[in-house]
C-alpha cells in the first residue's frame, strides 16, 4: 500500500515500573541504551532512528513535562501532540486526530528501541483500508501495529488506558511473520536497556 501512512509514536506513559526500579526522577525514554546497531542513544532516539525514511508524516504524543523527548522528536521531523493523560487509548486517539486525513496509521511505542527497520517496513506493507497489520514473532503479537483508514473512527474514540486491541475483532488482521525479537521487547525495567536475544 503506497498511500499516505502516518507514524504515531506513543510517548506519554509514565513508565512507573522503570521508575520504581531506577528512581522516581528517571524517565526511561531518555535513558541511554545501546541499539542493535551498536550505537548508544536514548531509548526514544532509537525508536525514532528505526523508523523508515519513507514514513515522513510523524506525530509524537507525549506530556508537557518531557522537554528532552520533545526536542529529540522534533529533530527527527515529528509533529508534537501534547496531552494531559498518560493513557494509551488517549494517546492513540490524540495522535490519529492530528492526522486523520491519512490512509493509515502505524502505532509505534516509544519504549521499544530494538525493532529492526525491516520489520517496521513489513508491517507497513500489510496495512490496507480494512486491515490491521501486526508483527508476529514466535507465535506472539508484537509492535508496531498498523491500522487502515476504516479504523479512523474507532481509533479516535479510544480513551483511558485501553489500547486498540478491541479493534482487532472489527477487521482483517494481517499477521506479518518476522524474525525479530525486538518487536516483543519493551523497556519496562532498567535491565531491559540491554538487548539480549533469546
């Protein structure tokens, strides 16, 4: 699908499990981590670096108290959407509402720094009007997840902490088989800042 697909980078969650382990003032999105390319960057920068250049419509959803995340996202060409809530549903709704005219949206979690760019491209290729494209690694659904334009109303209606999983029942789910443990790897605790494939 070559139509216009936007990337919604979800970066509003507070990362409470990470803060419990690392300290209340530690934001996992700006923690240093060594990527699969061997380069040390912040978690959010890895998530942005991994986005394919073809996806030039980029929206990052976050809270106003994250100036470092906002600056980094702007450096990578993201439009910034600020929200008060830290809920996943609220973030998705705000991100899609900011670029509702597109043909589809790729939901990228800001705390998943180890996804291969090729996996992201494969997921994007699976997006269609009535389709949800999701990477599958070792039988498990991972991230990012792509939604076609038929899901616009459902996405902007999301709220609170619930993500978009309920929408899976309303369309055709395209399972994209990948060989990439990064699609299942989020940084919930400090130990997860180092990628160790199983």
